[in-house]
C-alpha cells in the first residue's frame, strides 16, 4: 500500500472510533455551544488521543500485558466519575433556566475545564481499548508504516474535535432557548449514566 493509502486507512479508523456520541464528545459539544475554553478543550482531547495512539503503536505488547491489572481501576473509577458528572447534568436539566447570550459570564475556570476533559478521557477504559489496543494492533499490520497509519488516526482526532468544538457555534441560536439547554443536559446525563452502566455491567 502507498503511504497515502496507509494514512487514509488510519484516518478512517480513527474517525470511526471517535464519531459516536460519548461523554467526551458531549462535553466538547457543550463547551463549543457555551464558547467556554473551546481551544483548550479541543486541543487537550486531540493531544491526549495522539499520545495514546503513539503509546499503542510503540508499546502494544507491554500494554496488553498490563491492561488486565489496570482494567478494574479504570472501569470503576471511570464509572464513578461519569455517574457524578451525569448527576450534575441531570440537576441542570431539572432546574433549567440556562440559555446562551452574547454577554454570558464564563463561570468555568481553565483548571476546572482541564480536569473534566482529562478525567473524561483517561478514566474511560474504552479510550484505551480504542486508541491503544485497537489502533495499535491494526497499525502493526502495516509493517514499516505503523507510524504513518498512526499519523492518519491522529489527524482524524484533531479534525473531529476541532470541527465539533468550533462547529457547535452554528447551533448557538437554537440554544438561546433555555428549553434546548434542558434537553441537552438531559441527553448528556443519560449518555454519562449509560456509559457508566456499561462499564460496571
């Protein structure tokens, strides 16, 4: 296969793995809609993916041997975090009253945003299964071009997260309505709890 074909294969796989709605994507969407630390959120998600993909390609054998010991901690820790974050979103949906406006105060700090993004990323065992194990194993089939494949997957992460984060602003007129925010918070809560349930079941 040509270098371009290998890179495109990596891009396609990477995009398919992160395209589904999940806790991380829901948070990126919410940040984009609110216009809060969008660049920080997107770059943190993308760089985290790039790091994990690189680890998967360079150290798959060692990671495979270590994962069984890490899995319980990651699974229950991630489920606990998602449950709490889902409860927070559910409470916002019940209370209502939120709406977007041009002069809306930005209440979420940089540190708080970073902590949430990193938690949603690294406390989710599925992230390791997708980026480290799956991408790493598929990349190993392209002997001599593993990192080209990985680069394609990394580019997919950057394209997806920045498109989601900055594209969300197109929906801002819709979310000027408090009811829309209540629906979004409700959906986010359900997504968080569903993923948490899957992790512990």
